[in-house]
C-alpha cells in the first residue's frame, strides 16, 4: 500500500486494513478491515467494550494502532513510506493530517475557557491561519447551521448538553473537514435533547458529508446510515446495507444485540 | 440577637409576581448553647491577652512606633519584597518547565525533573540558603568552559556575582520551583483530558493545546495554591537573615541586637509581614474570581 496514489473517483475516503490495538493485556481490536466511500454514512454499533470507539480514534490517530494501516483520502495516517520502510511522522505532521478530519466526542469537549464562537474560531485562527474576519464569518455560518447563532457569546457551562454538542459539531465543521467522526454523540445527553443533535447530523449527512458514526441510536442508523457495521469483541461480526442488516440480521450475535437494544 | 435579626429579614412575604405569594413558616431557631459558651470563653481570653500585652511594663511601645517607619526598616521591607518577587518569578518559570518535563514522554526529562523536585523539596530551606550564601567555599570562581576539562574561557570571582541578594534569590527561587512544579503539574492533570483530545482532533499541536487550551484552564486550579506559595515564600524569605540578606528580618534583628529591644523590633517586623500578607490575600481573591470565568453561570 502506498501513501501516494493517483486520485480517482472510486478511491475510498477511509481505508482500514488489518488493524490491531492492544491496551496491555486487553486485545481491543483484532484485525479490522474497513472501507468508507466518499459521501457515505457508516454507522458502527455493538456492545460496550467491543472496540468501536477505539477503532474510530485510530482513524485520526488519537490512538496509535499496534498493527495495520489507516488511509484517509489516500493518505497513510501516522507514517511516511520511503523505500519500502515506514517512518513515524512528526507530531506536527500528524496534526496536519488531522485537519481535514472532524471529530465529535461523547462528552462534547468544548473548550471551557472559551465562548461558543471562540471555540469555533480557535482552530481556523491558530491552525488554518485564517484572518479574524474570515474565521468569524465562517464561525457565524457554522453556528447558524446548527441553529445557535444567538448563543455565540455563551460559555459552555451556560449551554445545555444538546447545545454544547451542536457547538462541537459547528467547531469541527469550521475546519471544512472531508470526513466527520462521531463518537457516541448523543450518549451523554438527556433524552429530550437527543433529537436536536440528530437533526443536525441528519442534515449534515444529506449535504453529502462522509461520516463514521459510533452510536446506539438504531433509529438514526436505519434512517440515515448507508453502511452498518456490527462489532463485538474487537472484530467485525456483520456488515452490510444498514436497513438490510437491521431488518434481517444474519449473525446470531447481531440478532441478539438488536433484540436487546430494540426491546 | 444577631440570629433573630436575620430571621426577621427573611420573614418578609415572598412574592414572585405570578400570584404564588406565600408567608414563610415561623419557628424558633435552635440555641447552640455549647457554641455560645465556647465563643464567650475565647473572646474573654483574647481580650485578656491583648490587655496584658498593651499594659506590659517590659514592652517599650515608643521603640515600636519609632522603628515602625524608620528608613532602614522600610529599606529592609523593600529588599524583602524584591526578594519575593524575583524568587517567585524564577520559581514559577522554572516550575512550569519542570512540570512540563515531568509530564513529557522523555524518560530522562521525567527522571531529572523528579530528582530535582525530590532534592529541593527534601533539603531544608535554611540549609539551602546557607549553602548558596557560602557557595564560594566550594567554588571560588565561576565561569564558562568545556565540561570535564580544566579549560575555562571566562571566569569570575564567585563572591562578586553571588552577592547575598543574588544568593538569597537563587536559594529561594530554586526551592520555590520544586513546589511550583508540583502545583503546576497538578493543575495540568486537573484539566479534563478531553480538552487536549479535542485540540488534537482539530489539528492543533501539543504546544498550541498546552498554551491556548490546557494552561489557561489549569490556571483556575493553579492559582489558589500559588497564592499560598507566594505568601509562604514571602514569610520564608525572613530566613535569609542567616546570611545577612539585608531584608526586613535582618534589619529588625539587627535593631533588636543593638538596642536590646528584641520583642519591640520583632513586632515591627510582624507588623509589616502582616500588612503585606493581607495585601497578597486580597489580590489572591481578586485573581481567583477572574480565573473562574467560564466556570460559573
């Protein structure tokens, strides 16, 4: 596999091959192969501890896999390949690779010392080196997109969980990512606030964004998901068209899990 | 009586303007007799002590008032403040570096930082001050040369560079850095790791995440103990009188020794230490309020 490849329409946005990850004695990912095509919404489901979040975090190298490769938009994540040998990338090069990959966390992780609009402007100003005017203009657009224009000067503690998560999505979008990673974006929310976040994600999917979504929201997966991947014990147990898998799971473990969640 | 007054204030009719007015329930508050008796005894003892001090025939209050604003006392106070400011600035700077080194992934840096903290926290400050004050006994000349050889490019007489003021600053600053390193490290660790992950996911470098996101939030945790450190350092600076540091303590003990008015001169020192500490405490409260931004509704 090469880091430099000719761009083609059929090139996957994400290509994961032979991925292993171990935390001490805990073998969390046991050989994952996965492809996400541009514009696709892939939903990752599975019981807790199955490795879904770890897999997601390997895509933007918040976790360093022990074996296997991750390509995003054709670029090998974390290494430079030269003369058939892999060299670890410097932290600043990894930081550059993360720029086009947006991430939304379960616990929002908004910068507590900054207001909503400052949260969104931080990376465009400091990372993309945009001018203040451009960054502000784009931040306002992003805030408008998630319906929080009137909350721009609120600090995170002054926002509800749902509002915080929508700001977090706007923050990721302000870097104009080609890929969005969602790590259980609604799991930390009060039930009545889940809908507003899913609405934003639904709209994002409709706009053609490539998304990998770790979620327990089966309804969202059925409605918005293209590909559905069911993981258990660090392996992919079943995958396929989201509606198809949910309607008619082939693997007994998938069936058992879905019965339990949908009960 | 006081508690009754407060009660009456609360017992006004509440009206939130939407017709949900109510009359608070009236009740007789519990009398804590034990606490009242204890308070009364303590107040009497304190009053007795103050009177005993004020009427003490052995104390010459004129000496106290004369020396309170004497030129050399105020000069000593200025030296004490200078000493505190320089040592604290150096201590914070070195402390941040030590904390970052301790939290790095380089084992040598972690080891060196830990060893530094172990040593400078472990050796009594008084000993450190004496060592730096008498450094010339160990190294009569200081200079720049090639390590592990006798080649020296430039060198100076140790006592010309390491004056008592500089030696005092070095001793207090290096000691302070060990404590500040732990304070800063605690502050950095107290910031949720999600803040750094979010920074990384946005493409920020470690340094950007540290200076823009983590440290500003760590300040909220770092400030209260730093205020305490500053106050402690200010008072600990009195120890430099053992190397004749020309600070407030050196001056007041000197006055005590020449006039045989030991207590009166110590009270002069006490007065000024308390004044400055009070000012520092007010400043500390102000800074803590500022740093709490984004953490209160």
